C-alpha cells in the first residue's frame, strides 16, 4: 500500500481518521511510521479528531500518533467560507458577488473540501447552462442541498 514512502523527506497523510476501521491500512501506516523514524522522514498527519479519540485504531498506531505534536485548527467561520468561495471562484473564472458568497457560506458545511467541491460543481454547471452565478441560480442548482449531505 505504502511501499517505499519512507524514503521521502516529508510524508503528508490527510484525514488519517478515515482508516479508523481498516486494519490493513492501519498496519501499513504503523509500519510507515516506524520506518520513517529510522530514515528521518518527517510526518505530517491530519485528522478530524485528536489521536486519543481514534478509538477504533490499533493501540500501537494511536500511541505513535499521540507522540506527534498536535495542533487544533480553528473552526472556519461563515466569513472564512465566504472568502474561500470568492477566492476559489476567481481561480475558476467565476466572479461571485458578496451576496452570493454570503448566501452560500451560510448553507455550506464548514469544511474547505466541501467548499472547493461545491465551487467546482457550480463552475461546471454555470458553464454548461451558460448562466451567471446568482442566488436564484445557486438555489435552482440544488448543489447546496447536495453539499449538506
């Protein structure tokens, strides 16, 4: 699964909590953790919860993860989400008005991945329908309902 990853100088693993119930992945990550210590590779790991809260994780892996420095990132506010929407929109060639950005930010999950996915889908839909991105367009698209889960 993770063959030779430890030869890298930096190993970044996002959403490690997604393997909480997957024994094969946990064993591979445990081996990678140990190998990276031997080679001096740095580990950067993200999760939606602290290592101690990964209750379905192998105890040895949870212990190794707990030995890493842990930083809690602040929760995104509606203003952060609106700003991210505006910036990602500009990158995609969509100019969102402040009203549209606020409207969406109030309704989207507070997770950057959801925001990026939403703006990508919105971009594709607005191009396909050749419509400007307005509040009525966003409402009609149904994308906000999909993003909410």
